[in-house]
C-alpha cells in the first residue's frame, strides 16, 4: 500500500496510515521505512530521517532504506552522512543505480571529478540513457579540460535528449567549442 500511495501522490493518507502502523508496532522496519518516505514526500526530511534510520537498524540488509536515508541527509545538508548512506546501499547492492548516481552527484559537488566520472560511467554501463549521468559527465569533462571527450559526451547526451533546457546548453557548449553539427532553433 505504501508504494501505491507514494506513486499516486497520496502522501497525507500514507503519512496518517504509517504513523498509526509505527505507533502500534514501532519495530516494524517496513512501517518505519514508509513513514520516513512519506515525511520525505511532504518535504520534512528532519522528521523522515528518524524513521529511515530506525528502519535501517531493524532491517540492515535493505539497500533502498540506505539510499533514501542518503537522500534525507542530502536534503538536511549533511553530505558526509549522505555519502556514507549511498556507500552502504552499494555495499548491499552493487547494482543500485540510484545510489550510484547520487553518490556520483555527491562526489561531483565535492569536486571529486574523477571518482564521480567513474560512477557515472558505471551507471551508463547499465543504463545508457540515464540523463543525469550523461549530462553531468559533460560538465566533469569540461572541468577536467578534456575537450575531445567532452565533445563526444555532449553528442552522446544529445543523441538521447535532443530537446529541452539541457540540450540547449549542450548545443551552446558544442558551438562554443567550434562544433556546429547541432544548432539551437
């Protein structure tokens, strides 16, 4: 029911139901997980983190719980704890694409470009059309002053996403680099 309520944006109903579930059974990992998720959906990460952490204590083998705990830490501006959560999620499920993508975002924000690039590449090896990984690779390659690789990355992004705000930025960057294969109209 929790997943359905999240997908259908029934956050208040889910929040009420899972508050009741946790009140009745505070040691239910699933109820704590969904209560934390509903607080997150209601933009209350400070309330949600408590339940996500509790869920992780009760069910320490669930990668999704650690992923969402990391997201909550991100919203609370705690990047060190955020990173630890994504790493824990990946230690449980090395193929958790969301955790790997968000770990790469965290590394990118910290200026750890090579580590972020490696994680984005790993995401793309499984999901070649991941828009965040595709676009952020171009920004990293620009920071690393790797123009030929950056051009290829921009074109790779545009092959999947030829329109939209980031496509306009990608085309502008290609044009700045003297490549006019793509034009904004």
